[in-house]
C-alpha cells in the first residue's frame, strides 16, 4: 500500500490528513492510526547506552470515535482526516 499525508500546525494544534491506496483487496474494519514522530532524538535524559534514537513516537493523533476503514479494492483510496 502507499500512504500519502499532509499536515498543518497552528500553535499547539496539528491537523493531519492521510490517504491510503492499497495494492491488494482489504477487508472492512481495519483501523488507520496516525502518529507524530521525531525523526532523530539525542541527548535524552535517560538512556540504555544508546545515544541516538530514530522515528520515536511522540504523540498518537486521536479522534473522538474510532474510524474503521471500509472494505476496499486494490487501487481505491481511503482518506482519513
């Protein structure tokens, strides 16, 4: 599948949109999770000996209700905002 996304930030508020295009048929009921990651973090307060960490999840973007994806066929688009 391919995933494209966009986001905008105003102050402490982030609005994000993702579009998923599956390459195979997907069953209904799957859930799309969007997260905010930090590409690289270093000089952390605590460490297990490693100095750099990559793609660290900082925040999960939650919605008021879980949005389940509809059944989709290859090359269809699923959009979540």
